[in-house]
């Protein structure tokens, strides 16, 4: 009674001092270990309006400006220590909202969220994280009996990814809004990327499609990979449109750690000078994510789980350019103006074909035979390559490729197995490729280069090639010697995931160029060529500064190949797309060649894929090797896809006879443009070339 009395169910302080109450069934009063007073729960509450001097205080561990980081619908339990002081005596209730099961907290404190669709808070001070938000959310704790006493916290809402989801954000430490850009004048922003596999498992691979809101663009974007992660990364920009970008990442060895992996960051250009809330959303689709129970690819007992075509929850958010500020609301108060509802998830439209025969569909890159081309095919190839490596190195003579039937193709056709080797090469000389008695002789060399090719192909950086050579009748003015017709059917582009897409699109942003290095045996050493279709290249227009070389590079094919006979001569020709043949075409023959001798043609091919308005080295492909720039700068020499003993396509040169009978019925009308060579010129002068081609060349 010297410290406090009980009157009308209220504990009334009567003496200066401090009282700490745990509000259990026993009430301890006073600073020292004084006598204990037994009370009945709910009978008493330390509030006093009758005193002339009283105050309330609270300590909340929810800090102003902090970021709430939980998975969707995850809980953040806050702690509120509540104190009441009257006439110098303080009663403190630690963890007031959660420690006293018999106390109805809402009769004392009221918790409120300004935007409960993003962050809600219950009567116990537990915050539920529902969605990302581009501005702060105001959360308050208000004294029920006195609304002027309020504790206010402005906090950010930035979701963490659940299992089998990815996350994007402008802050590598998950702070602030997901896409927090305080500088409204920024020319670009960095979007960091994380991928989280199944709980406790290892990320093997992930493929993601991302769309951006108005004000941001993928035109000119790039990706800076986290090299420490060990993942092979391929990224695309401005292919589908300027708002879309994508990435494929896979690990071919031992992943360092389970759970979430940081892969690197996108550099996203800002389009113009947008400010405030940008129209639209950042949306991401997990095209596929693979989780392994073992860290090492191909480990015994490993179980791989694949999740496909899911909208990302953690990456779904809006973008605000500039520093968010409170605004006066319609009721006269100030707050963070924002939509009351978060953006809805958009489910991807892409779906695996419900019924499909991979042997009929023949989708380039479809290693696993599910009639869909994506990162799953990359990992199927890399896991196979790991197992196959013991055969390639000669450790074993067991060829698991010849018996592979675990794909959708089964044993019905060889299509799926062929997709394991997009580089189209047999084992080379250092791998038994010259020894007919070696088990590896004339067997595809499936290795990391094929995996890299497939990874890049998923992101429109590389193409699939189906080449063909034919001996066809030449124009009548060239005589009876047939021309060599070269056809390169090239596949890849928007829609390639579920169809055979011919690479015909040519625009400022994307495009495909095909080159043929043609070498002819037994020439005189100064051979000229008649080019009926295609364009001879004597100078490479290096507009994209490949290998930091000059803007114009002279082209001089080596004209050397160890399997060519006599004195060989080579020429570089750029193909032109012909819809009737479904590919990029060149047609030519050597001029003045011995009229009684057949011609052996060795042909190498190259594909250069423009993506994001540029061609970089990783977007150039040689089949099997080119002696000309830019391939010579990458260490290549001439190795033909037709004529090399290490080529899956054709290990012998194409031989065209010295004569071909003309058609039985000549054309009914003469050519629209007569030959430009005057009849009076001597026969030794090469026949004319179509206007679209340059004049015949003389190559030493």
C-alpha cells in the first residue's frame, strides 16, 4: 500500500517509484523483492485517468525506414514494450502484444497499416507480407483510449523469393523497394538477380523471361554475371521487343552451396527521362528451374526436379523513378499515395505441346524430346556430356551415345541424339579421330562447346544449322559445267521454343548473316570464280568492332587445307536467303577450270547472329572452322563442314562433274538481262556476273 493501492479494479500509484509487472497470476510491485500480491487475470489494468500527472511510452523494434523482407504471406513478428507512468511510478509490460495471453491487446493498442494489401498487421503486432510495393507503407500503433498517442513507422515492402522462384532488385542487400531508383535522372539501372531452388537443394539451371514497364528498355541492355557462382550464363535483349529480355543459366560441375544463388545483374537503360511511377510492371516468368539433390552434376543418386512456366512472385513489382514523398490525400491527411491492390500475377502463355512426336516436329535443340526447346535441353546435354567424357578421353570404349534412348525420341529416330552435337563435329585427331580402329572414330564429339552453343541458342545468340551442297545446272551462258549450290538452312528466333523457326528476320535489332568459305583443289593458283548467287567478300565491314580491329578488314582466305590436292584456291561468299530453298544460298563455279576434270569443293560455313543491335564474338559460329576474319582472331583455321574427316555432315568434299547435260527443254524466253560481256571479247574472259554480285575475283 505504500507504493500502490487497488481501487475499482485499477492499480493506483501512491508513491514515487517504479513498478514492473509481468501480469502473470502473481503481481510483483516495487523495485525490491517485496511481498507478492495474488490477482485474478483480467481483473486489473494499470491505467489511471484520475491522476493529475500520467504518461505513456513505448519501445517498438519496428524501425522507421526499415525493409520488411519475407516470403509471400510470410510473418514478421514485431515487439512492443509498453509503459505507463503516473506520479513518477512506471509500470512496464515487455512484449506487451504477445506475452500476456489473458490480455486483450486491442483494448489498449490498435495496429494499423496504410496499405494492408502489401503489408498487413494484426492485433498482436504481427506483420504479414503480401506483395512488393514501390513506396513506403505506414504502420502505426495507436493508444486505444487516446488517439493522440501514436507510434508511426514508414517501412518498405520487398518480398524474398519462395522456393523455385527468382528475385530481382536494385539493391543487392534486399533493401528498400524492389526497384528503388532515387535518382530520377539515371540513364540506366542495375537489376540484381537471384534464383532459389527447392529448399536445401542445389540450383542446376534456370531460364527466365522478363518484361519491363514503359520508361525502361532492353535496347542496349547487358548482363554482368557473377563469375564466382560458376554458372554458364547467356542473356538476350531486344529480340521479342524492346521491353523483353531473358537469361539462361546452368552449372555443369559442382555448385558451391544449396539454396539461393546470386547470378549477377542486368544493366537496364532508362528510356528518356521518366519520373514518378512508371506505367506497367516488372514481370518475370520462370520458364524452367531445375533443382538437384546433389551438388555435382551427374552424381550417383541425384534426383532432379523441374518446375516450368511459373510467374515470379518476388520479382513482380512497379518502378518508381525519384525519391518517394508523402502526398496530401483526399481526406486531407498526408501519406504514401499508392494503388490499394498489388499487381496481379500474369501466367505465361507458353505451354508445352500437349501431344507431339519429336521425330516429326524436329525442333532444333530438343535434346530431351519433349517438343520444347529450353534450358532443360541444355542441362540434358551437359549431364550427358559429363558422362560421355570418359568415352571421349579414351578412358572407356563404351559409347553411351549409340545406345541413348532415354529421350522422347526413344529408339524411333536419331533426332534427339543429333541435337546433342549442334557443332556438327566428330572426334578430332587428338581424340582418336584419325584411327579407324579407335572406338571414337567417326563418333560425334559431344562436349562443353555443344552445351555453350545450346545455352546461347536458347537466348537467340546462336543458331542451328542444317547445310546442304548440290551440283546444279549453271546459267546457259556458262556452258555445261555445273555450279556448286550451297544451301544453309538456319533456325532460331522468336517462337523457337516450340517450332522450327527459320532465321529470316532482318531488322535494326536482330538479324542473321551466313558466310561460305569455299576451297577448290587442283587450281592454277590464280583462280577466278563465276558467282551466280551470293556476294564475294573481299573486305569485312567490322561495324561492331569485333576483336577491337579496324572498321574495315581485308579478307584473304588462306587457301590451304591438308586434305586438298594440288594447288587449292579459296573464296569467301556471303549467302542470300531464298524462300524457295528455305535457306541462305550461294552458287558458283571456278572459271576456266580444266574442262575435262571434276571439281572438288571443300566448304566451311559461318553464322553471325545480330541481337540487341550488335554482333559480338559469342554470336559468331564457325562450322567447323574459318580462316578469315573474325574467326581467325579467335584461333580458327579452315576446317570445312563438307570435306573434313571430322565433320558429322560430310567427311568428303563435294565433287561436281566437269559437265552436266543441259535441260531437255530450253527456257521459253531469254534472260531479262543479256550477258554484259561483248560477244567480241575472247573466250578466256570470264562470263558476266549478275548485277547483285561483284566482279569475279582473283585469289592467290
